[in-house]
C-alpha cells in the first residue's frame, strides 16, 4: 500500500470481505485487488457479488494457489487479472498502470 500511496494512488483497505462489499456498493473504485482467502466470504464469492454491483471495475485477484478451486470458481464470473503471491511492489504498480492506461484510453 505504501508504494501505491507514494505514487499518488488513493488506497482504501478493508479487513474483511463484508466490509469490502459494503464499500463497493457505496463508492466507485478504479481498481480492486482481491485476495481469494478472506474472512467471511471467500474471494470467489466476493468477486461474484462485486460483479453484480459493478460489472466494469477492473479486478486483480491475489492468490498463493493459482490452481485452486476458488480461482476456478472466480473465473465463472468474468475476466480479471491474476497476481500470484509473492509479488513485488513493482508488480502492483505495473497492474495499476495497466488498468490506468485502459481507463485513459476509454477501455473501461
């Protein structure tokens, strides 16, 4: 998060999936980083519910288990970027820049 804030990004962090879902229902986000392993709702279910609220927001799913059933379930709910743990702050910034360029080019 620090590297994002140092690069001019506004960051909102949630401690569990229900808080995240509530926040997405109240506010627009340019990009969502979503971990598959979360308290209350798993990341696949949260992804499905976010898609009901906002079909267009770019989502990067974070996982240490790229072959997991949760990731396979998430794929049923639309496209997303996958970031496999561990990753560097440069990779996070690259994801933000990629989605930012899509937004600037009207691809969102």
